């Protein structure tokens, strides 16, 4: 089977390219090959590659402040990218697809915790990242629409916070783990105390990027037998203040917690459906892979995305 993977240069695309097995033909594309905002280029991509399946990682993503300050871009670009990929995948008879959303699509005030896949439309997402969240909800909705109208099998995956090497460590745009690693690294280099604004009880779930792409390969291998059109990828939950401590301790940086909650306090999701589908699934140790990520960042500081 020929598998087209978008988002070649992102963290998930890079991890998957390192992991891939020879039982499929893999084609990885990034923005240097095709601009997914341009429908002509996306159509040419499907005409040229002629895939049997698409794995759609590509997205305009970022941390809390990017989501808060650039909502029009986050919504517009993601909707356009997703619509282009879906439209031309269907037009050229690509009936199998795995499309990545995010757990931020879930409601800020759900009926209960942990949230399950069927709660995705049960309330409004948090205001801090609602533009990105609604764009990803539209991806989920359109996948369902294509499945019903054209008999495709487009599956959505909603991961929690993904961390690992090859991430975006930009100080303004990064997600929580890479942003903290970079900021605490600089605080150590400059011999100063780094102030971290966060809620004292704010929690997040985390999954190591290599674990996430291993699950993708498992899904591809048994794709025709998968029973659901939506799977949550979630694992270990912990307080943000504990993440700060772990990173600071490894780097040897000084920090101060400033009690200030700007995002959502909690968005705990259930991975029960995933574990029931793959009952032998295992996850890497969080502390070990966090330390490996920090070590990689420090050793590759001049070349990381920042």
C-alpha cells in the first residue's frame, strides 16, 4: 500500500519517517514539495503520487500565546489545508485516511471527566484556543461527512500534548514542554530566575511522539478492521508545576512559579477506546523521554527549530 504522509518536516512526520517499516510504500511531503494552502498544488500532489492512503499530520500549530493572538490565521489556514486534502483525496479515490486533530477540540466544560470521543461536540472549546479547536472540529465533521456520503474510511485521531525531539522550540509559538525547555535553558545560561505563570492545579496529559507514531503504524496495519472513526491518544497526566520542576532540575535552572491561569485548567481525556483496540499497547517512561528530549535540545541547540 502506498501511504502519503503530510507534515514531513514536523515532529510527528520526522519520527514516523525514522520508524517506518518496509511493508508499505511511504511518501513524505512537506511545504518544500507542496503548499497545502494551494488547491492546485494539492490536486497535483494526489495526481502525481496516487496514494492508497493519506496520513495527514500537517497543520498550523502553536502554543497558548500563538493561539490567543493569531486566531484568524489559526482558523483560516487549518480549514483551508484540511479542506484541500480531504477534497482531493476523495476526488482521486483515496478512500483510506488518518487525520490528526487534538484534544483541544473537546469542550472546556464537559459533562464529565475523563472525556471520551463522543463528547467532542458536547460544548464549546476553551476560548484561549477556540479558533484552532473549531478548525479541527470541522476536520472531524468533514471526515464523518465524507464517510457517510462517499463511503470513505477517514479516521480522526485526537492526541493530547505530544512531546519529543524535532519539536518547535520557538519561545513565542511553542507548546508547553518545548517552550519550558527553551526558557529554562536560557535562564540557566544567563544565570537568572525564570518566572513561570501557571495555575497551581493546572494539569495536562502527555504522550511521547514516538509512541504516537507507533500507534499510527499499528492502525495502518489493521486499518480495515478498525471499528471507530475517532480515537483519543492520551497517556500520563501531571501538573504543569511538576513539569517545570522536572525540566528545571535536569537543566539546573532556577525558577519561580507565578500563580496565573491563562489557559484551561484541565482537559483530561480517556484512552479506553485505544487500549481496548490495542490491548498490548505500552508507553515509554515520561521522565526518561523528557530527559532525552532536553538532552537532544541542548546538544542540537544551534539547529533546532526555534
